């Protein structure tokens, strides 16, 4: 699978631009603030129906305008698909495939899988467990639409249960029968999520460790440990035994929404506490490359790989090594950004791989380098 063509209208700092791509590697170069990363984000919209950087769609409309549109043409084996995303202020986002609008955006997820690697990705390590759950759920959802549906159902029932807990104080009424029904529903769906997450980590871990060893020259051992309350206790029992606590807190204190991933280095040391910046960067890149490998294995075709400004985060040796890796047959179409066009040209000349480089200047394309 590869993206042949991209068009953006009133998107972020772009008024109007369109680009045709190579099926191998395509680079956007230019000064910081010129709009390189915005083009990657437009591609992200086409694959996952949303921005990678800003969850508020209306804030991606160009200043002074009332709407934006992103369009792209994908080539997937013998099929070609045209995908578009448009938004008018104060209206619902429209997403279309071959001019037919989706009834549910969830039906699009996974058709055009994508992996983005960005300098800000260390938030997966440094931020709360919610970000690590999102990482797991994002990867699984691109390979399993049913998983996305049950995840949505779990969150809906969780909100209902929390609402019941809050209303006890407001109304003085506690409907034990309703609580038992919600507990059963949450348990049934939660168990399916739990089993799927366990299965995912088991498959994902060897690929992640393989990529980390490649990036670090086998210099250290790393691990991912799935943490869930359901590993040691039955979910229904957990909900029942914590009911008094939940009534006091007015929210559900146990369940799949408390799951986490423990990132460790050396002999089980916390990466967040003891890992260097270089180790953390390599860890995140290995996570994303393993995500790519997992998606490719499940989808039976190669996803898109987007690399945002990683050349300034790695030394030249590791950069060249990484580019040689992702330019090989194991990977498909690549999009990357860098401030230094000459550096890109030099690296790809040394590794003898084709590349198309676009010079980006203040929301426009100045031409190919």
C-alpha cells in the first residue's frame, strides 16, 4: 500500500497545495515552522480520521478560514481508493472513501494503517498510564475492528456505572440491582479486552526487543510488562469487593481502565526513572517499529511509516543505520521531515536508496530538491 497523491485546502498553515509521491521514501525539508510536520499530520488524518498532534479538529482549520479539506489517493495492490476528510466550523466532520461517506469513523480505522514516530513520543514513557493504554489500543484497533467496538462499549458502560455512583450522593438512592447488571456487563466486555491485550503483548514483545537490540547494538536488555488487576483477581469479584470504596470515590476504581505497561531496562529498572534520554528515544523508536511489524503481519501488507524530525534526536551513525533499515524490503512507503535537505540527500546517497525531497517554505512547496 502507498499514498500516490495528497491535497490540502485551508489545513493548518496551508491555503492550497497538492503533491505526488514516490512509493519508496518522500522527505519534506525546510525551516522549523514552515509546515513540514503539518503534511505528515494531513496523511495521519487520511489513515486514522484525526490529527496526531491536536485532538480538536476545528483548531486545524487555517486561521481566518471556515473549513478545511484533506484528500489523498491510495494504491493498494490491484485497488485504488480516494479518501477525503473535511470539516466546517461548528459542523460534523465528514469522512469519505471513494465519495461515499462513512456512517461510523470506526469503520475506516485499519483500512490504511499508519505508524508515526515523533520527537514528542517520549510522553508514552513519561506521562500517565492512559497514554500507554492508548498506545496498546491504537495498535490493536488498526488490526481488529471488533476490538474498537468492545472498547467503545466498555467505556460507555463505565460512564454509566460512574454516573450511578455519583447519583447516590445526589439522590440518596442506591439501586443495587442496576449496579449488579452494570457489573456483569462490564465484566463480560472487560474480560474480552483483557485477553486481547494479553495476547497482543505476547506477540509484540519479541519484535520490540529485536528492534531495540538493533538500535542499541545489543548493549542492554529491555522489557515490557503488562500490568492489570485482572492478572491476579476475577473482575466481577474486584468490582464487588471495591463497591464501598467506589461509592466513597464516586467512580470505578478497578478495571481495564487502570491497566498499564511497565517499561524496564537492564535488570528490571524503570526506564522512566533510570533510562538516559538516548535510551528513552531508542525505546520509543523500537516501540513504533515493532508496531509497524505487528500491523504488517496482521494486515498482510505494508503500512505507511511517518518519521517526524528524528534526525536531530539521533547521532548520524544511528540515523544512517535506521534509514538503511526502514528503506529495506521489510518496510514500505516512508515520509520524513528534516530541516537539512543536504543531510537527507547525503544519507540516502550513501545507502543507495531512492528518495523524493520537497522543499517546504511557509505553507507552500518551493519544489523538489
